[in-house]
């Protein structure tokens, strides 16, 4: 009976980590929408709701610690608990990046005295929302691998990250090139847009890195393979 209860605890931990990932991915998607639309109300909801993710993270962290201390797991169970502990850390950091995007969206709203349509389309060849969705889909794919112990799925995440890195690099270069071409025709509004866009690109790229981390820990969990761990 004790063994059955222990297995139930492990499966409950897995389900809770998956649930946390769903909350985090939803928060990041809402942050992208707030940034795209300049929606201050939605941005506020993302920023002020960060404590919910932090509380959930601490709760799951304690569950991992309790399982390690009380059950003294070995082999596959130990790798599973250790991977889960690392994954919730990556998820919490993705939620922090969503909060960053919410803060950038708030800054857009404060700047509405400027020409919003003009500023929104200053970089028509950069689709930040599209890149952001690609990165969060990487996280979702990595979590599907974790949920189903699917090692094959984890190896595709690293290749997806190379594509995202290339998109982010091109986007950053486009912003800098536009800045250089303007030379002295700069005002505070343009500089604000440049700063916000570059920070957004950086944070989106980091989400992709966290997705790779999740895939790496999952592969190690399933096959004791550290191939993807940097």
C-alpha cells in the first residue's frame, strides 16, 4: 500500500508540473497579446498575477523536497523528481519573462499621446508575436515530452531553438539597422521603441532557451542521457 501511495505522489507531482506549465504558457500568450495590442488592462493582469505562479512554484518545490527527504528515491524515480524540480524553475522564469512583456505593454499605453499606429508598425518586417508564439509552442512540446516520457520529442526542441535564435538575430539586426539609418533623426519616442523592441526580442529568445532546458531535463529523466544539457 505504501508503494502505491508513493507512486500516486509521483504521478500527482507530474500532473501538477504539467498544470503549472499550462498556466505559465497561457500567461505568456496573454502577455504577447497585451504587447501586440497595447492593452494596459491585460498587461496589468499579467504583471499582478505573477505571485500566483511564484506561490505554485514554492508549493511544488516543497513537494519535491519532501519526496527526496522522506522517500529517498533512487534511479528513475530520483531522476524524475530532480527533473521536475529543475523544470518548475524554468517555468517560473518563463512566467517572469511574461511579466517583463506585460511591463513593456504598460509602457506602450503610457505613450499613447504619440501616434500609436505609426509606432506599432515602425518595424513592419519584425513579427514579434509570431516569434513569441513559436517559443511558447516549444515549451508546450517539451512539456508534452515530459508528461508522456517521450525522449524522441525532446530532441526536436533543440533544432526548433536554432530557428528561433535565427529569427531573433535577424529581428535585432533590423532594429539596429533602422536606428543607424536614422542617424540624428531620433527622438525619445523612437529610442523608447528601440529599447522596448530589443528587450522583447531578448526575453522571447530566453523562453526558447528555457524550453531547451525542459527538453534536456526530460531526456535525462527518461533515458539517463545528458546530451542536451549544456
